[in-house]
């Protein structure tokens, strides 16, 4: 890789992970595309080659710890495709094994802080289609993300007081309801509809002045 390419990677990946990432990208023919923030996904892998390479996209808004996790997630899809073709489940045993192998090839203790390492180790025992589904890991990663949200006095749903009213995405008002397993059942004020919220989602607590 060129020094210019490495400088770009340094902006997004944790420094201790850079040597491995810099080897993986040319080894597996990855065309890494850094995108704007997307609400529906952190990244994706495109089967059709781009410029003779396989395209992996990752949201540029992610902080380095989540960016690396997302990149490895998508790289595992690429390795599954090369080894098994398209005849296996997207997040089946083959993908879990490839993802786990790639993550364990990294010096995780040098890369991740201790409060992320513990839930990450648990997540790697049985990786899910999205790290957001592992509540402890998602909340640990959230502590390092969205500095602009914290500056705007945003709060994680799990930190709200019982029965609190909050604003989601700036305008929609909800009231916090009961916790159902790992999710919170909340009611939208205007429509009365009920929605499940992940505990690590950041919202704005509504005050009497609003």
C-alpha cells in the first residue's frame, strides 16, 4: 500500500490494527469505500467486483473501534464467499468461524480498552449478524461514539428515568415504557404506536421547558 493510502486508513482504524488491515486489503483484493452515515447499516459487502476488486463499505461516521469491527465483519463475508461460494447462510457457522478467526488474529488487548474487551470476548463466542444485538458490547462501543450527541446532551435509552418523555431524531416524542428482555417498549405520543428501542440508542430527554 502507498503511504497516502496508509494515511487514510490511520484516520479510521485503531493504530495497533493497522498492520493487519494493511495486509488484508491487498491480500483479499478489497476496494474499501468509506461512506456517509447510514441509519440502516454500519457497512456492507458487494459480491460484484469493483475495478477487479471486492467492495467493502463502512460508515465513515463510526469511531475506530466500531469501524474495525464492521470492516472485519464484512471481510469475513468475503472470505466465506471465496471458500464456500454462495451456498451457505449469510451469518451461519461458516461466517461465524471466519469472523472469529480474523478477530483473534488481531492483538485485541492492544486495540480495545478493557471495558470493550470483556463484552467483545463474550460476543465472539457466538457472533450475531449485528454487534448491536449484543447489548453489553453495543453499550460499551457507544461510550466511544457520537461526541456530538453527548455535547447536545443526548442520553442512552437505558439511562432514562422510568416514564421519561424523550425526543428521537429531533422531533418525534416518546414515553419510556417497560423493558422487554433487552429492549425498551416505548410509545409515540402523537400516534400512540409502540416501538422497541435498543438500550444504547441516544435520545434527548424532554424537559418541562420543551
